[in-house]
C-alpha cells in the first residue's frame, strides 16, 4: 500500500487533490487519469492531510492521515459571522479561580484539540507539561518570588519591571498575584531543533485557551512565570524543563470564579494598505 490510495469507484478525476497539494507531490497526467504520487513524493510529503480534506467525494486516503479518521465537516456547526465575532471577543484572561480542581480528563481533551493548531511544515513539535498539585504550583510561585527578590536586591526599582516590589509585598501579605492560586498550570514546550518553536507553541496555547470555555474553564497566560523561566535557570530545572527546550510558555487554568457579561472594546488596529 502506498502513501495515498485512490478509490477509483469514487474518484471523479477532477484534479482537486493535485492542485491543492502544498508540495506538489500529487499529479494527474491528464483528465482521463487518476491522481498519483510523483516519484520520491513520500520524502516530500508534509502529512498535512489537505489531499484528504479537499476531496469532495471521499475518494482519497493517506497512510498517515487515514480517511476513516477524518470526519466530514458538519455544515450545521459552522459559525456565522456574528457567532465568530462573539466567540473571539468574549475571550477573557481569568485571574480569579474557584477553589476547585480541574479534571485531568478535561485538560487532556484541551491538549488533544490544541494539536490541531498549525505548525511550521506541519512538524507538530509541541509537547506539554501539566501541573495539578496545589503544593507544587505554590512551590513554583515561591520560586518566582525568590527570583524577584534577587532582582530587587540588585535594583530596588527596576525600570523594566516596576511591578515587582508590589508583587513581592503582596505575596508577603498572603496574596498571590503571580499564579493567582490557579488549580492548574499547563506548559507548552518545543525543542531547540524547532526554529519556529515559539510560534508553534503559542498557536497551540491559543487554540487551547479558546476551547477552554466550552468546558467551563478559564485560562491566563502566565507571563511572570515565563519571565522567571527565561531569567532563572534553576527554576526551569526545578520544573523539569530540559535545557534543549528553549521554547516554552506557561498558562494558568481553572474554573472562573466570576462570569463576564460584556464584550470590551479594544484599540483600533493600525493598518497600512500597500
């Protein structure tokens, strides 16, 4: 069995799969021929599944993207323009969480969805770490605070991080404005070999956070923890992030304590039409 299989009883010889293939490894010699793989095409295939997805007849299957694992798009579930606008505008960064653990099954489901985010050359390099132990997450927060204290010892009023004294002071008073006592922490990672690692994992996290509300969950990008990870190697080691994984970003997750009822406005975009 080759990389692609054509069901000749279904194929209409319309050439759509050949025209759509991003690496041009599918060809159709003439209008009376069935599509076929070019010589050496296996080595150039991205495994993106475009050929399977674009065939309106369900006539093509791919060894790495089998037709029977590619459900048909349900037209009734396609968002309208207004639904898409509300869906995207209603995304909020959640920083107040209920005192409730997040089920591992729900986190796993979100990670499964996040793997459908685009990656450069369809490399799919993103890996995941999930922290759900409250004491472990608190320990990570304590490490971030300790890092901030060391920064403040050298410069009590850092111009690039004027918020640090306030955050450390709040922590000393029993308030967590770093990870906000989140019941869960997700870290997306990509290896050094992935030149587009930060882009790839950022897209994956974006998919995850957009899907989270469908499960009743809220998320927030943990920028303070990311800053500490980039600046303080011992914290990275303590969290188990290997040296050859320079691309990473953490995200808090939990059940939102409050609901939102409005769609706040943003700045107008600056667009240069050329």
